[in-house]
């Protein structure tokens, strides 16, 4: 549905541009940017959904393992610290919160872009002013790559910590 809307909006933009004197090169650049921006937003949404699912599964497995009683007397004392490492789930939760906040920021920026694009297509914003603003949007697209990579790295590290604690807890519980 989203892609149908974007396709229709792009077609309308081209029609308006061909009839209304908006620079075709600018329209092409806007359409290209819009496709790249939409791909990024789709990727971030997918990351957030995947992280939420993986965090729930990992946390459940970790909590089940950490809630069992350790039968290895030598390991019993260290189980408390292992149970604290199940707090790796805290890192996953924090990353999900951060990416959710990031999604909200992207939503606002998308709305800003859509409103600006409408002004360009109507001829309200022209020439150098339009090119300058498009460059700002493009710069933001590039700048958003770092947070996306950071989210994934932080999430993966927290998941690994939680899973390591989970595995150690299982090993402790299974020893006789």
C-alpha cells in the first residue's frame, strides 16, 4: 500500500513538473531520494520488528535457564552473577527503545520531506532553495547510517551476553 502511494505520488509529481515548470532534474533527484529514504525507513522498521521478536525469544529462554536451581555446588555461588548477566536483556530492551525513538524521528522527518516536496511540486519552493533543502535531506539520509549500525551492534552484543549467561546457567543446572 505504501509503495502504491509513493508510486502514485511520484507519477503526480512528474505530471505536475511537466506541466508546471518544475525542473525535471530536480524532480528526478527528489524521486531518487524518496526511494532511498523509503528503503531506509523500511529497513529500520524491519530491524525494530526483528529485534523485538528476537529479544522476546532470547529473554524467555534466558529467564527459563536463569530461574532453574543450580545443582553444581561449585557453581552455585556464581549463579547469582550469572542471573545478573541475564540483564543482557536490559541492553536489548534499551536498544529497542532507542530504535523506536529513532523511528519516531524518521516519521517526523518523512512528514517534513512530504510537505516540502508538495511545495516544490506546486512551485512554492524553487531553484537554489529547493536544491539546498534536498541536499540537507540527503545529508540526513547519510548521517542516519551510523545510528542504524550502532543499534544493530548494541543489540547483538546484548543478545550475546544474555545467551552466554543462558548457556552457562543451563550447563550449571544440567551437571550432577
